[in-house]
C-alpha cells in the first residue's frame, strides 16, 4: 500500500473532474479524496495498490471529456491521510 498526492492544472473545475476522478478511483479500489483548490486547480489524494495509483495518474493526465489538463504534479503522501472510501470536497 502506498499513497500519492496529485495537483491537476488546466480547465479542471466545473467539468465534472472531481466526480469523474472519484468514480475512477473507486473502480480501482483506491481511497482518498478530490477537491477544488482556490486557485482553480484540483487536488487528488489516492491510497492503495501502487499499480492502481499509477493507473489513476494516467487517467488524471487526460481527465473527463470536458476537461483540459495542462499539468499534473505528483508528490508522495501518507496512507493515513486518505481516510475511508473516496470523497469529493
């Protein structure tokens, strides 16, 4: 088990990015959250299987159809930050 924090830049708010990220993360068996940041970016924290986190990262680079991802930052995170389930905020 591991965890990663992602910050996604581009047209990522108001395009169902968080809900789509939640759906993808849950399908991959991940825990964590996706939330809007005040500067227009989205933060995603995911914990679980390394391969599932990598698969989520690949999806985050594209996002849902209405999104435009300009940049994806990946940073280490602690597993205990993820909580239970996967929530949006």
